[in-house]
C-alpha cells in the first residue's frame, strides 16, 4: 500500500507514446459465455476482474484513459490550468488578448512592500498595475515573456504542488495569490477552459461543470469589464469550432469565497447574476478553507432564506467536510439546501449525517488526489471514499484543482481502481452518478446520460472484440510519483 508520495523533479513528467494497445492478450483470454442468454456473450464485469489481476500499470492506465468517464463536477477553472498553460498564455500578448504581465523574480526590496502577499516570489501582475508601483518594487519584477529558463521553471513550479514540503498552506496561501491578475483576464482564462476541454476529449469525458467567476475581470488597460462582457468572452469560446469539436458539454457554477467580509452581499449579487444567466450558469458553489471560522455554513442561512423568497430554485454544490477533524459542516451545509457536497471527508466522523446520506439524493464529490496532496488524509488507507461508495452514499470522482496538482481525471480513476479494487459496476456507478447528479438542464441531462450509456456499450463491445482505439497517455507529475512504473520509460 502506498503511504506517502515521494516527490520527483518535474523533469520526470514524461510523455510516453505507446505503440500498441497492450491489453489485447488479456481481453482475448477473458471472453466468457453466459449460458443463461441465447447469445454467446461477453461479461465486462468478469473481464474487468481478470484484467485487474493481470494488467500492468500501463495497461490499466491506458484502459482507464480510453474508458468513457461521464463528467467532472468539481472543477475550479482557475485551479485547472497546468503551469505551462499559464506561462505560455501569460507570456504572449498575442495569445492572451493583448495583456503584458510582470512577475516578481527577486524580493531583495521586500521592505518596500506593504503586505506579505505582494512580496511573494512570482507574484504576477499586469503592466498597468506594475506601472503604478514605486520604483523600489518595480525593479523586483520582470516581464513574464522575458524570463530566463531558470526563472521560467521557478514560475511554473511556484503554481503547482511539486515538493513534499508543499501542502495545504502553500496551496491556499500562495498559488492564487501568485497567479493574481492572470485570473482577471477572461481571454486568457477562457483559453484555459478550451485547453481543459481538449484535454478532457482525450480522456473521454463528455461533461464539465466548472467554476467560473466574471465579476472582477479587467481589460488590458486595467479598466473593468462588466460581468456580461466578461461572460460573453467565455461563451464566444464555447461556441467556437475548436470547442465544439471536443464534444465536451460545459456549464458553469459561480463560486463564492466563504470567509470574505462581504460574502453575504456577494451571494446576493451572485444569485441575481446566475438567475439571469441560467442557460450557462447551473449552480452556485461555496468555496475556501473551512478552518477559517468566519466562513461557517450557518453564516449564510438567513441570506439564502431571503434569496429563496425572491428567486426560483438555484442549485447549490457547496464545499463541506474538507477537514480531517469532526464538525457539523456537512450537516449544516445540507441544511443550507445544498444538493451536492464537495469533499465530504469528515462525514465519516458524523454518524447521523452518514446515515442521512445513505441512499439519499445528495452526492459527495470525491477528490482523491486533492485530499492526499492537501494532507486531509495521510494515505488512501484512511480515505472514506470506499465506505461512502459501498454503503449507498452517491459519489463521483472529480479533479478539484488539477492544474495545481498536475493530475488528470484518468489519474483519479487510476487511484480509485488500484487503491480500492473497484468493480466494473462501481466504475459505471461513478460515471452515471457524475451525470445524474449534475446540474444540467433536465432535457440535456437525459441526452447526456443516454450518450454515456451508449458510449459505455460501444466501449464494452470494443473491449470484447479487442478493438479499443489506441491512445497516447500523457502522464503528468502526480501519477508518475504515485506509480513510478508508468513513467519509468520501459515499454511493455
Ligand atoms: Zn474544490
């Protein structure tokens, strides 16, 4: 059993092309005949049990990449960009809508800074903001496109968890603070969305429900976009040929940071905005670390009650229970009216809520890689996911901030299958749940579920006939550390 990840340098993130689909011999030997039916039939569940026993790590990974996966329901768009995407887009005004960015490569004059956050290495700001700074701070910064190779590596490493010393504090206290004004550029972030869609097409995902905020977007000259102007940039990308070609359907949630001083007023604004844009915005999320007591669920009860008197139902998927200690946050969040719970880790310590959620219609969004890297579980031995899955609590796998974790949805399935010995029926339950509990409009949800079942049937037929299309896995850093053999360079 893997206890802790050992971290390897980034250069061990390798991209390996597999020349053949390597589980053919397993498939061929596993076709069974079911005498209870008139047809000679193939049993995918039995095949999968056999496959798990005999597949090499690469064979398993390739299988899981090729498999239809349904949806990713817990996805922060600003946390989903891989480091090289942020760099390539941030450094090139021709790719990012005409913005020039500066990043802090030295803090020799940190005493000039008025606060700790702006003194961070690789704190990245727009040229218009940089121009307003005193000279003693300006000289700490370099234009992002002019970084040397070491600085470029430093920038990219600074926005992903890549060493054992980095964990929860590094993640919550520095990553977004460094990205800073990059996240206020809707042209750049909409390209991160397109890159996600293209990556998900390669992973055979069909629906993405991602958290996208548009309220404080800025133009290249620093002036504000209206929220509608910023949203139009995203919807333009979603309507582009490139986006449509991915076959990935996308809807947005609006995210509220729970501990902001004016969070109630923000929630009121968000309700109104989501109500006015229900075609694209299908829900609201409450995000942010729960150990900040100023963001407790009960804080929002009266505001939500007031808003429910004014607006038709808006679906809520709130983060709750992202904690290694017991509290009542999941229960309190259900009381707020949430349909889905993000993480739900500490529900395991709350028997009444655990019982309430069994065979319920509340789904827990499971983020296995996030939970390990942010140290909410010391190892997968203690993760409650199998208990939830196998006692009838609806669950689905999702990626949270996969750009910063340098991971994929295939990685999440790889961890789940190898750590918890998932059956084929359980794999399909996770995929079905990810669509069934999505916030898609009902008619589109019905279509998406039908599409998923059709794709699964086709995939099973391909497995049975040994004709699954060959894909080229792109192993990211997380999975290389988790399963060294995948990236060792020795082909099967
Ligand atoms: Zn999250």
